[in-house]
C-alpha cells in the first residue's frame, strides 16, 4: 500500500523518465503537488479556477494525445465519497464545457480515486484526466490505442 501524496510505483506508463524523477522529488519533499500551496511549484501551465476545481493542461500528457486536460479538486480529497454534490455538478459542467470548447468529438474521461495501489494514479489528490488520443501520430497503435493504467 502506498502512503503519502504520490505513488512512485505508478509512473512506469510514461515513456520518458523525467516524470518519474519529478514524482521521486515530490515524494522526498513530502508534499502534495496538487494542493494549493504547492500546485504552482510543480505545475507550470496556467490554471483556470472555478468554485471547486482547477482546470489546466497536464504537464505530462499521455501519449499520443491531442488534448489532455486535468481538472483538479481544489481541496485535498482522494476519494469520490468525499466530493459534495455541488462539486460533482460543477465537474460535469466543466467536462461538457471543455469537450465543446476543444471540439473533442471523441475522448476519454479518467478519474482514479482512493488508494493508489489499486488505481495506478501517481498523485492521490482527486483529479480527472480528459484525454483525446491522436490516432494520426506515428506511435499510435490502433490495436492498443492510447494506453495508461486505470486499475
Ligand atoms: Zn493535495
């Protein structure tokens, strides 16, 4: 079982080693990279702020993808049972808005929650990944699609 804010064992799906290095540093620092006081230290893309969520581009997008947005809950929670109904409603509104704004005609929405040992999440702080794969990328394998761990 993992303890702490990040799970170093769940960085293996990334094609480059730089992400693993960042997660190791975060684990060493002993901080949550998605909590308000550390988010801009580890996350360099602009943030769009709503009442319950931040919206941003993933610093480490799944590959190959055309779009990879993160929607991060502003308060540190890790399980879906900790979300208020109002936060769920706002999350739905954000996902619909992003899909329309980015013209995502086909995409994938991933939300891992709870104990990262079971989910593959590298950061336990609750967030969603909105991903549009890139089937035209030379590295895209149509038999596998975009591959990431979801369990
Ligand atoms: Zn956090």
